[in-house]
C-alpha cells in the first residue's frame, strides 16, 4: 500500500521536552532525580524506507545521546497515516564522561483513531554493548504518544521509559530507569 501513495517522499522535523524521573539501584539505594530533557528529530522517507536522526540532551544528568535509524514501513501509506514499521538504530550515548555505542532493533505502530487524532507506540531494544571503560550495557526503551494534527503540524504528548542494565568490569550490576512525560511539536513537509 505504501508504494501507491500520492508522493513517495516525506520529511518531518520534531522537537520535544520531557520531565524525567531517573533512578539507579547501583548501591542498593534507589536514588530518584527529576530532570528535564530536550530532543530534536529529523526524518526523511522515500516510499517504504526512511532514515531518522535525533539528538537528546539531559543537562541535569550530564548526559546526551545521538541516534540514527533505518526504517522499513511494513503496513500503511505514510508517516501521517496508520502504519507499522520495523527499524534498526545506532546510538551514541554519553553520561558523566562515559561513552557507549548502542544498537538494536525496534518497531513503531501509529493508529489514527479519527482523521486528526491518534496514538503511537514504539519499542527499541539495546543489544549488549561495551562502553569506553569496559562496562557492559543493555536495555530497552518504550514510548507511547497521543497526538492531534493541525494540517502539517502535529502536537503530541509522550510517555517515555528507558531501562538500562550496566555491568561494571568488576561484575557489579546497576539498573538505571528513566521515566517521564513530555510534549512536543512535529512539522511535516
């Protein structure tokens, strides 16, 4: 179906802010830190394949990440309609001077409930990776979104949960969970 759309080319720019509660259980103490994150995203699609890139900054945690992903739309005609895609992501994350390259598969499902209102869910798996200091990282990220479209502008609210498991060179396992709510804008052209 996606091959029969009116134009094979789609682009969008997106920006959002999220208030995130971050917790860590490295020492057995569950520390909670609330901070803000900002993210910018750009995407380009040609027919059923697309490339997306994003940058996220969490200044309160001294953390940032850059991501690039390759998408294949399995069902649907465009990123502005109901669709299902599969993707593979490469991420470069820095946190308190520690750098790690993550990669893994994911998927996204967007459902238009009416012409201008819908929901979206995505899942990304982070396969085992080793950081600059020899720590082993793995985990996942889940996002849920509700949106309303105004012509080429989409306004959305988002729930995000990222769950990382980090094993030090000495075998100590730390679980870091980041969970939050945010809002943003997406411009299609």
